[in-house]
C-alpha cells in the first residue's frame, strides 16, 4: 500500500493554539473542549498539555463534580493567592 508523507502547514503549532485557548479561558477549559475546538485527537491534546505543564505555562486541577481535569493559565492561580 503506497503512502504519502505530508509536510506541516504554516502557522501556529497545536501547542501554541492550546496555550492561546487556555489563556483566553481563565475560568478553565477541559481536554474535551480543547479537542473539539481544535479538531485534534484527545491524545495529541494531552501530549501538548504535558509540555505546557512542564514549561509551567499552565496548571491543572481535577474537578470532582465533572470528574475531569480542567486546565488554567498559571496567572489564574497566582491571582488566587
């Protein structure tokens, strides 16, 4: 079966787009919402979120009511102190 190698498209990366969405949603945003908005698989969103958390751009908090992780900009937690 032949396959085609595709090249990346110009513009912001998925990680940059995720960070932009999180920054514009200071009340928090879930993985599912990010996946739906960006039309990317949840696995890719989780991979990018791991990088953003490691770089300390975002933080996560588990919502017991919805049983989902909610992602916030770091500034959200700094303002809560």
